[in-house]
C-alpha cells in the first residue's frame, strides 16, 4: 500500500513538473518571438514608442516657499532663541 502511494505521489509530482516546464517554455518562446519582432523593427529603422502612461515629461510640482502657518516656520523672539541655546 505504501509503495502504491509513493508511486502515485511520484507520478503526480512529475506531471506537475512537466506542466510547469511546458508553461515556462511557452512563455519564453512567446517572449523570444516578441523580442525578435522588435529587433526586426529596429533594424528596419522604426523607433519604438513608449506608452503614454510610462512617460513623464515634467517632474511633479513642489512648493518651494515655506508655509507661514507651519509651527516650525513661525518666527520666534530673539530672547527665546538665546534662552533655548
């Protein structure tokens, strides 16, 4: 009984491994064909265009001026600064 269980476990594992290898081979061959197609286009003189979602023409706007309402931006009297040091 144990021999039958080990044999069936080995068989199921080998089938899963073969399915995984076949899937990886199919994905790799598709990626290779895609790369060869892009290389043929580059050799023909075409320039690839990036999707609009991947382009960023400018960096995002950042405020450069300090907001006077922030606590660290408030002015303090000179006496309190000297007392703190």
